């Protein structure tokens, strides 16, 4: 199994969905690609990597040192990367829909989406701040 090829393929797989979130967030195929198709494909790859590596894992999620043991295994590190790709995309998809529902301009949303693609939680935090500043609402999920 070529982990570099899987890394490159998974990283490239999310790009069309992110581009659509920026340029056509309201298109029905954007939502399907960003919330169903791409995350499902990434989840299947994640499951494959987990099953292939499960029997040789030596770490756990109980301490930082044990998490470090897990991520020292390249297959687990790739699974972790795929986890980030899938969940950041789902967060970006939610933000795009939520921003449209709250009439937040697309030009304001674009930096939030790009930050979420690149820095995950920081992009979400920026979006929450903008949402609060524009609508006064930070608590309602939909």
C-alpha cells in the first residue's frame, strides 16, 4: 500500500468540494459532494486504514505520549489526516449553508472557508465571530 499516493489522493479529493463551497455554495450538487460523497469516500478510506493497522497499534488516546505512539505509525498518521479532511469539510459545508441562511455575504464567507480548509478550528472560530457580529446569534445550530 502506497501511503504517499493515498495521502495525495485524499488531499486532492476534497479540493472540488471546497471550490464548490466557495463559488457555488447554494448548488444542490455542492451540498451532495461536500456533505455526502466526499466525506463518505474519506470515511471508507479511514476505515480501511484503521482495519489494516488495528492489530499492530501500540498507543492509545489516554495520554499525549500514547497518542504520540499512535501517530508515530505512518498508517495511523494518514488516518488522522483523513479524519481532519473529512471533518473540516463537513464543518465548512455547515458554515456555507449557515452563512447563506443568515445572509452573510459570500465575500465574507470565503476567508472563513479558506481558514477552515487550512486551519480547521480557527476558521470556525472566525466564522462564529462574524456570525455573532452580523446577527447577534452564536448559539443556534440551524
